[in-house]
C-alpha cells in the first residue's frame, strides 16, 4: 500500500487530502483481513464505527463503513463520541471497533484508530495489518478515489455513549460532586456535551465555556498560550473550583486547579492511581519521578513512550490485583477491574479522559483541600519539555547512539563536557526510550528523537518548575548548537 498515510499509535494518520476514500477503505479492509487471519473476528459479525468533530470525519467514517460492508460485516454507527467510549463498547460486546479521529493534531489532518475485540491494536499487530494485500473493489470509486455512494452508515446507535456515561454514574456515589463549581471548556472536543451531563448528574454546578463551531487543536502536552490565559480568566471570573476539558477525541484530559493553572498529565496520573488504590502502575520513562518517590505503589514499570507499550506492559503484570497506567498526556488506562466502596469499575485498557477529573475532584473532597493543595500531597518534582525542530534524524540518532554505546556511556564526565560543563555530572543512564540521565543533584535530563518527525526532544525534571524550565532551556540551547 504505497501512499503518504502512515501508521502511528494504534492506527493511521495523515493529511486529509491524502486520506482519500480509497486509502481509508484499503486500510480498513487490511485491518479486517488481518483480524480474520488470526481468528479474532468472523464474517457476519458487527463492527462499531465512530468519529470526532472534524469536518472530514463523516466522509472517512463512510469509507470505513464501505470496507466493513464489502468485507461481509455489519456496521454499527456509534456516531460522534469519545475514543474510550467506542473502545469500551467493543470490549463489552467483544466486537471490533474503528474510531475516525486525528486526536489533537490540526484539522487539515485526520486518522483512523483500530480496536480489536479486546482492545487497542498493539505494535505486534501493526506489521500483520500492513502485510495484508486486499483486493479493492474499484467499482466503488471514481477516478479521484472518492466513493460513488455515501450511504454505508446506518442510523446512529447511541448505546456506546450511553454505556460509557453509565460507567461513571454507576461507579461514583450519587451527588458525590455536590458543592463543586466547575467550568467545562468545550471547544471542539467530542465530549463537550457528555462531560457536563456526567458532572451535573453527580451533583456539580457546571458552567460551559469556549464552545467552538470550528475544530481547535488542543494538545494536552503542549497547551496553547491562549488556553493558559483563558483558564486563568475563567477561574477568576466565575470563582471556579476547577476547569475540565479534553483533547479532540477525549482520550486525554485537561484539568485545571481553582487558579486556572493546568495540571501536568503525569502528575494527575499519580493522583488518580492513588485514589483508585492501584497496586501496580505502568507509565512511560518520560513521566514524573514523583510516582516512585511517593512510595504509594507495590510495583512501578517504566516503558517506551506510547500507549501500545503501556498496554503491553500492563498485560504482562499478573501478580498484582489492580493494574493501571497513565501517560504524560494525561490519558489514564485501567487493565484490571477496580474495587472501591463496594463498587466495581470494569477494566478499560485504553486512554481515557473522563476518569481523571472525577478522581481528582473526589480525592480533593476526601482530603478537604483545593485542587492546587492536592498537588502538594506529592513529592515536589516538576517537569518541563521542549524540542528542536528541523533536527536531522540521522544526527539525533548518531548522538543518542553515542550516549548509549560510545564513550558517553562509559564516562559520565564526558556528558557534562557535551553540555559545556553547564549540568551536573551524570550518575545513571536509562536507555528505555532515548537517553534518560540522572544527574548528581537528582535532576533529570531525557533526550529522545521523534518517531515521526525530524525533531530532537528534551524532557527535564527538578525540585522546582523554575529550575526544570531553566535546565530545559539550557539543554535546548546546547542541543541547537549540535546542529551546526
């Protein structure tokens, strides 16, 4: 399949102009053929199809549905809903689901996320999907690779969204959010109407904010400056206890405290895991080290960056009763059922946004503190991240390889020289994903090449945000010099 659309995390992404109906049809057909080849599905079964609020999504959903029908399966149109909602629907009913979403990327791009009956497509599945060579029904398309028909999607079945909503209303106590005054930043999140519904049902007072009629790219790891300003303005104007939002497909949360300061996703993940009394926690190597320093969990596993790696590591843990995971983007994953207050929260081994603010709010209520004070219950560790764009991939790979196999791996003093003597001596290296360096003063510097762009990324961690940011800026300046 020769085209510009490439596999990313659990599916494909590309420019909308490259994601023609025929390309989307072909990838979906390859996915279905792969699942059939490993006896994960059988012809005649249902396949759920959903999407986000991008303008291109309905067209792509129709192309996906065309492939489902042409392959001999039955389409369930789950409508426009959060990615974790359609994943939960598939897991509950043991059927395959397909979500059309570009997540947080700009509107001129989109994607398709594939879910097996038991959860996300993982790295082991990717090559199997790409190895398929499906026979395409060319009679369905015109010369521009557009479908000739636009009616492959049946009427919307709202069961998936209803089950997702019930997941939280059944688990959390009635009226448990009474007394909270919350803002919901709606923008173009596919959960913009679902979030207020859940919060109101649990007793909170809700003010909806910032609804947009065009798609806004909200990235929970790289929050837009205007959203930083808006949150502070809204928190002060409406005297809010917090602001809640998500990215475009609602698998990554965005939560602020009562001051309008957005919480870091990897810090929120620790607090959620603690509230749910998790025994084992899985998180990428780039996440805040407060998870180890807080000494709350029986087992902590670090992985490469990406939800497929987190899921695989969670699945490998068999000696702990409750296993969860989270990423720096805030997405929270749950590999086992959680028992709490005589209620059971079923497993949902994919990134979820809604669980995060609910657990944070209820934990603050338990401790009788504000959201900002809740952060102070964790060890003081602060992170900062940035990147150098247009950094040649070959150069970044060579530098990181030298750190892993060359003299830098054997003489930590050389590393300080590489940074012009401006950082402390290294005392430990972690090569799980790039190079994560522990310095003598317990600060961290993590360098990692981007998997899909000519960029070199830098993550830093220290005992104050001011220091973490200063350390990051120092490293970025030195990294920029390496390009010369």
